[in-house]
C-alpha cells in the first residue's frame, strides 16, 4: 500500500488499524506466539481488537488526496 496518496488522517487510521490488527492476532489464541507471557485478562479483547483493526484499515482507504 502506498501511503503517499493518503491524507494525514488516512495514514493515522491505517497505522492504528495495523496496530490493533496485529495486537489482536497476537492475543487471539492461548497457543499463540507469546502465550505464556500474556495475562488471561487480555484474551477477551483479542477478537474485538482484530475486528476494529480491520475496520480501521478498510476505512483508511476513503481518505485519499484529491488529484488536482
């Protein structure tokens, strides 16, 4: 994805979405990459974080610079 065509708000949405998506994937399963280091309290937040990340990633595509 080329971020030079997006506005500053679109870039912020993209990186926040990426952060939420990756953190949701890390916390998603008890057999995950960092399963022994993650407290049990974070497992219920994995699916909402993944969904929020996907929504933010998709919505960042609507904030593109206008061609003059």
